[in-house]
C-alpha cells in the first residue's frame, strides 16, 4: 500500500548521453548527467571512453570496446522511454559505427550531436578517419549539431577556425547542406559590439541564421561548457520544447553555469550546473 503521506511526482522525461567519462566530474558523462538532473530529466548514459583527467588536463584515456558501447545503448533504449539523446566524445571509427547503428535501430530522436573533435585550444582530439565517419554517417541523423569554431573548420576542411559571426552563419549552413543535419549551431564567436565584448552562437535552422549574443565572461572557469550546453539543449528537447526554445534555454543555462562556477582545482575550473538549483543550507553540523 502506498504511503498516504507520499507525494506523487510525474515521470520525468528520459535523456540519454553517449559520451566519455571525466574522472574529475567537470565534463563528459558527468557534466551531462548533472545538467539533465538539474533541468528535470532522468539521465541515462552509454560510456564510450574512460579518461583520467582533472582541471589541468587529460592524463590518460582509454576507449571502450565498440560492441560494449552499442550494448549499453541497447540496454537503455530497450527498457527506458528515451525522449532525447546527445552524443559527445566518440573517439574511434568502430565506436562511431556502433553508435550510428544503435541510433538508427532505436530511432533515437531528437538527436543532438556535439562533435567533440577539437579542443578549445585548437588541439585535435580524434583522427581524420573518425572525423569523416561522424560527418558522413552521424551528422545526417542529427536534429542539431553543436560544433565549436575549430570543429567547424575541421568538418569543412578549412585551413583556419571560424572567427566572425558572418562566417559562422555561412559555415552552419554549409554543414547542414553538406552533411544533412537538420540544424547546426556554431559556438563561441567573439566580437566587439557597442563598446562591449560579446560571445555569439549562431544557429542555422529552416533556412535561416539566428544570432544568440551574450556578455563575454573573462574567466578560466569554462571546463565542460560545451558538454553542459549541448546537454541543456537535449534536456529541453526531451521536455518537448521547440529547437529555438531549447537553444534559448540552454544559452541562459550555460551563461549562469559559467558566471557562478566555483574555483575548483588548480587549472580550468568546471562550469556549475548546480547554479540553477535554489540556494540551500549547509549540511547539519557544518
């Protein structure tokens, strides 16, 4: 018999992340699951790689067996009503192939593809064969792709990163037209506007480019920002919001997560999805 004092809560939408594990909790699977939870989703995961990393960098990484990655997705999708899915770090061709097959098999849509292939510093994270596999086989399944300005250049075979809002809009359009994804948002374009510094994301969808400007925050506390941003979009899509509303909500979410990130670690501190939770008292006895 149910407890007479219990409160029934509606079943939350299920969001699935397919990505790598960050031991320090700042990016990857951990950042995604925190974001899903804070935004009211039940988070499930399929881990593609184990990394030993912290705020100072990645010390070691090991990809999981592709068959195991596929089995994780099968286990989740055959049992839970997945309402939206995102992908993050997919480090090898076999893993990408397994993910593509599972996405198709379980019809995992909407699908947000964060093509983790180039670090914010511009350093490559995966080889050319994996880049081609993502572009040609995964992006055609995507509701939205979320590359940073370096990843855009690698996807399009350009010799430099995208550095202006106009270039970002053109690049997002080219990615949609060339690879078949429904929409693309190019992240992190900096510009001077009205005497202030801005960071602008440019979304191309339904034949139109839309700018999302925000105040540029001069802070090193940005570890995991790309992961949390794409996870926030995924959470909003899982809740049934339109793509435009999902991007708007995610922009607000990530701006606050960066602005209120605490100084953790000796390097680039992680963003704080917890900034969106109500302030709470410390544990008893503290």
